[in-house]
């Protein structure tokens, strides 16, 4: 991931709405997609797969020693499969803090602070507000307050 600032020409202009919401630039989207892919791969290889295989081995060992009983029809397969699925889910969930730290270190934490929602949960598009739009919004609000104040006196 490059630490170079994104040129202003990559950013889309602020919309004319009062909410002043801006979409992410293309460079940020590419960096975000790259980080998401890295996190998915790392969570699989470093957490989900080892925990899943470990839980399957432990479950099979417990069945072999007689602490868990076999299914009459399917043998040890259902219990070992369930242990594998639960291990996989626990491994993926346990990686979330590392995932969040990676985004904080890369400088993408403001996306989460600004109300970023993952693509599958978005309803009305991106809720990211850029610093330029925040500054314009506060400047517009202060001008509105200044122009309305003399008229009310």
C-alpha cells in the first residue's frame, strides 16, 4: 500500500445536497479492495484453517478415546464436520481485531469513523464525508448564520 497522498483530480466533486456526502475516490476504493482481499486471505490461512483443523483433530481424538459417541448411521463425520465449521467461524471472527488494526495503521480508520458500512449492508450508497466537504459545509453554515443574524435584529 502506498503512503502517497491521493491527487485532488481523482476525487469527485461534492454533491450539491445539504448533507455534503462524497464518494470515495477510485484510488481509495482500490486500496480498500486490496486490503480486504489481504485480510480475507490472512484470516483464512492464519486463523480459520488452523483452528478448524485443530478442532476437527481434537473432536476425532475425543471420539476415538470414547469421550464422545459415534453416530450409528454416519459415524464420527457429523461431529467432526460441526467442529470444523465452528472452528472456521471462530477463526474468522477472531481475526476482526487484527483486521481493524490493519485499517487503522493504513490510515483508512476515518472510513469507519465516518460511518462506513460494508458493501453488503449499504442501503443508500457510501456515507463517507471527506474533509473538504466538511469544511465547505461548516463555511456554508457560518455564512447562513451571519446573513440571517442582521435580518432578525
